[in-house]
């Protein structure tokens, strides 16, 4: 769901105030501290500051909406995070603004008094339900009981009259630690059990800002903010921790701390090598922080452990090691998107040229379609429409890894540093590559980008015979070591990566007059950083193929209705799924022989 535009936001807020104007105001929020707080919150949820007064008025009218906060299987970390909110204080927030009527950690009553308060709220109040913790479904659902009901029955009961439902924390959003292997209580996320639409605010715990501003959005607009595919508000979970991280420039130059007592820790070097999962985690922690904005995990000196992602306990491997097949433990399939169907077409032989593709295109129902052929000997991308077929991509990949590497030396400061780190950390490979000749060879086969990357990043030692073979290949016009050799190798490695996480590299097709050109320079430098940082070749290969597939998706014309895929890379089911998931309104056809 896309985020709202400024004008839409203004119109919606004005309409909301209008609809509330007949109700009495119960709170007066026109004071400086509330205004300052609200300004900050509004900037988080992308509401223009000019709407401040309208927002205050809306909140003043929202006297009848209450908050019921339920605890199921959890550690109370989410509540603790909220308690550390600084301005306005927790009491102001929950008595004057949101009006909490049930929260068994902070309320005065206990026992029968608390149960009665909950019963009263559920039958006499208009309320939003916030649930912290997962729902145990094992052992007659009795692993958790509240008063005389088990957790499952209590949530079912409260869901009936709730205006909106928020899953606070990773436990209620995705199952969290209780549903990690071996999940003894058979714990589940709210959305796995109940049909009701749930807004997820994951994190173990989430920042108080993510909880409060999401709730605020609902109070102001009377509807859910824009959400991602995991039902997380985009304003908070739309960017990766890595992209917002203050240590990112060190990642880009390949400067990693080697251990927690590394003196470079003081310099703020990147924590990828000691296990940071920031590149695979979507959350706003570097921006909103925790404990009254004091700090966040990476600022405190430990890598992100991916706590706002589904199955992070199981699926991120060792907390203090980079992703690598060696640190794989178990895979939890919860929240893995469903496999979407696509069609296969069996042909006698591969399509080899424009003429053959035009004949094939005539058998398709679509009037405009795209053919992506990543063949071992040749690649081509053809756009077919109005009886015409034209190439869409042109490619110029430098095949001499020595020359490509050396070009970093003359790049900017970051490039130079990366080159020096490569020289130092991947010494053997560097020495081997420097034995290559200075002959430049350019390829127009997209598959050869795999050859180039593999030659620079692989950890297999090149023996002298291989070096002289590569030299011969660079000198000649033959293609014995091109796409064929390294593509198969990369695809095999990619297939055997055990984790479902792509390390984004940033391949891009850039428009250049009538053609798109493949820009791989940035992707290569990021791949070098990941490699120096300890991502294994399986992970790197997996990322290369996924990232390249994503780059193709980006240039697919909206008027194109069928995409035809040919070549070894498209036999991989996770690559096919990138196309089917990201191009839901198109027909994807994979050619087989
Ligand atoms: Fe704890 Fe909340 Fe983790 Fe879970 O946060 S901090 S175990 S997400 O439900 O209390
Ligand atoms: Fe920051 Fe972690 Fe990314 Fe390094 S890997 S830049 S520490 S988020
Ligand atoms: Fe969690 Fe990572 Fe943020 S561990 S708190 S998502 S930095």
C-alpha cells in the first residue's frame, strides 16, 4: 500500500475533524509540551506541520476511544519500552491522550477488580485492542490464563468489539521467541489465528515511538497507516536498519570490526562481521532509538539481531556471525510468502534470435511482451509490440578482473579504502588476480557479470594453470571461460544458500537513449564489502541472482503484459517467484526444453 500524498493527508484530516466536531472535547491539549511532542510525532508519520492545530483538535475530540492492552506470552519488554517514553510522560500519554482502561502491568486494580475493568471496557466502551505476546494454542490453549479465561478465548472475546487491533511486538506480530524452534507452547501470531485485520508493530521490543506514533495515526485518521506486505506501518518499517545506520559509510569502505574488543569499535566501524543483521531488517531504530532516544543496539556496540523480522530467532543463524551456511541452524517457514503459480512452456529448442522470438510471440495472447534470455553463450532482452521486436538492453561488461579492481584505486576516498581492504583481507585472491595480463576484454553477455564477480570474490584458490587459462581467454576472442563456466557455478552456489535473505547489491539498468545499460559498478563494490565482511559465497551468489532479477523487474514497462523467461537462471524457483510476486498483474512464462 503506497503512502499518502500531502494533499490527501490534509483533506483526510480536515474531513476527520469535521466528522468529530459535534462531539464534546474532553481534553485540552493546547500547551507547549504537547505541541512540541506532537510536532515530532507528526514528522515521523509524514503529516505536514501545518496540520498541527487540526491534529490537536482531533485528539481533543477523541474522548470516547479507549485503549485495552492485553498481555499474552511475552517478556513485557514492549510495555517496558513504552514506559520509557519521555515527552509527554507515560501518564499524560495514556490518561490524557490515548486513555488506557486496561493494562495489567500498570493499572491499580488487580485480581477481580482488573477482570471487572476488562469486562466493563469490552462491553461498554469504544476501544482499540493492543496485544503484546503470542497466543499459545498447545495443551488445550491453557498455557496462559487471564482471570477465568485462557489467552485465546480472551482475545477472541475482545476482538469482537475492538475498533482496531494492533499486535505490539514481534511475539504478537509473528510469534516471536515462543514460536521459535521447537515452539513448546505452539505459540502463534495474532494474524495466524484470527481473521481480523491486524496492524503489526514488531520489534523485540519495538521502540516506544513506533508504538505511539502508529496509535496516534489511527486516532488522527481513523484508519490504518499504509502497511508493507507483513502489515507493518511503512513509515516505520519501510527502510532497512542498514540504510539508516550511522556506520554505513564504514560498511561501504569495507571497514569492519573483527571482534567486540577490536579497537576500531571506538572508531565506529561496521558490525557486519560480528553478526549485524541490519541489511535484512526493516525498522526505524537508528532514527527513533530507544529509552527516551538515548541509543539503539548498533550505537551500543552490538549488531542488529533482526528483532522486527518474522522468525528472526531461527532464520538469522548465529547472532554474532555473518550469514553463512556454516552458521545455519534451522529454518522456520512461518510467514514465508506463498508460492504463486506461473506457467511453463516446453519448446523443442531454445529461442536464439529475434526472428525466432517474433514467431513465438505470435503464439502468445498478449500484444506487448518482453523476452529475457540469459543464455550461457549469449544474452538478449527483446521488447515485442505492434508486430515489432527491438532489443531493450545493451551491455558492456569488462571481463578482466585485474583491471576492474585496479580502477578502484583511482576512484573516490571510499573506493580507495575498499580497494586497500580487499588487498589486505582477500590477499591470496588479490595476488592471484594481479598475475593476469592487462588485456581488456568486453562482453555483451549479461551472464558474464557472474564471471567477473566470481573471479573477484570467490575464495577458491586459483592454481597457475587456471591463471594461464584465464590469460589465454583474455587474450583470445574465444569464449571458453565466459558465462558457461561461472554462471553454472554461481547458480549452484545460489541454490545451496540456506537462508532466505538477500544482501542487496544494487544492480541497475540505466536508460541511455533507446537502450538500458547494465550498471554493475556499485553492485560490485557492495558485493566486495559483503565478502570482506564475511558473507559466504553461497550468500553472495544468492544475492547476485536475486538482485539482478530485481533490476530486471524495475525496467519492465507497465504496458507489457507477458514476460517470457529463458535461461538457466530462470529455472531457480526463488528467481521465478521474484517475477511473479513483484509483477502480480502480468503473465510470467518460463521456457523449458
Ligand atoms: Fe518481550 Fe513484548 Fe520481545 Fe515479545 O516485546 S521484548 S518477548 S517481542 O512481546 O515483551
Ligand atoms: Fe550498520 Fe549493521 Fe549495516 Fe554495519 S551492517 S552499516 S552496523 S546496520
Ligand atoms: Fe531490533 Fe535490530 Fe532494531 S535488533 S531493536 S531491529 S536494531
